C-alpha cells in the first residue's frame, strides 16, 4: 500500500541518497526500469489473454464443461514461466478426458499444443522483442538463472528483472554515447 501511495516520495528519497552528480542518471534509469517493467507486464497480459481465449474457445467448441474456469486458469498459468502453460493445459485436457472421453481429450490436447506453439513462437517473441526489447535467448537464460538461484520464485522474477536491467543498461549506454558524440567546446 505504501509503495503505491507514497511511491514518488520513496523514489525521491532513494535518488537523494546518491551524489548530486549522479542523481539525474539514477532518476532517469529508474524511470527507464519502470517503463521496461510496465511493458513486460503488458506483453505478458496480452500473451496470457490470447492463450486463455484460444484454449477456452477450443474447449467451448468441443463442448468441454467449465470453459470459463479453464480460461481463467490458463490466463493465470501464463504468468508462471515454463510450467504454468504446461500445468494449465494439462488441466484442460484432463477436464476434457473426464467429461467427454479420450477422443475429445486428444483433440483438446491438439488445441492446447497449437495455441501454446503460436504463443511461444510467434506472439511471445514479437511482443517481448517489440515492447521490452529483450532477446528470447536472454529470456531463457534469465529463467534458467532464476530457477537455479531461487526456484519457481526466481523464475517468476527473473524475466521482469532482466527486462529492467536491459532497459537501464541500454539507457545508460545511449547516454554515454550521446556524451561522447557532443562536440568539445572551443577553448578560444
């Protein structure tokens, strides 16, 4: 609550801890990190919504019960890297198996695989590349490092952290290049 209510004051206090010469860079870097994090969340929400709508639509067409609940579960599962989509897809297939039998469950499995392949090979790289500017290999490496360091919780925060770091590094590199490109004042 306090971070939301007093966020600007807290950030101003943190920036004030740095030497005066560095405050502008720290403040602009923080704004860049926040913009990267916001873009990452937007991209993840779009991907999660697309997954949920695609799998829920497939379940509805196949007559699988609990279509809305499956869609909500898929939406929430999309926020958990690697295993979220797998687990929510398995639930959709299991519900189809119990309610409609093995043939419909196999078709539901095909729907889940199709939607997740489109999401992971088309939508995810496009959105992450466009909105967040993080290379897909960097995302994979960040998730692996997050899992190695802190398990599932590490995987959850690894990609947003990588997006923020990427944004800040790009911002600082661009500032350094602009500083180098400025003409030196004439001593005369």
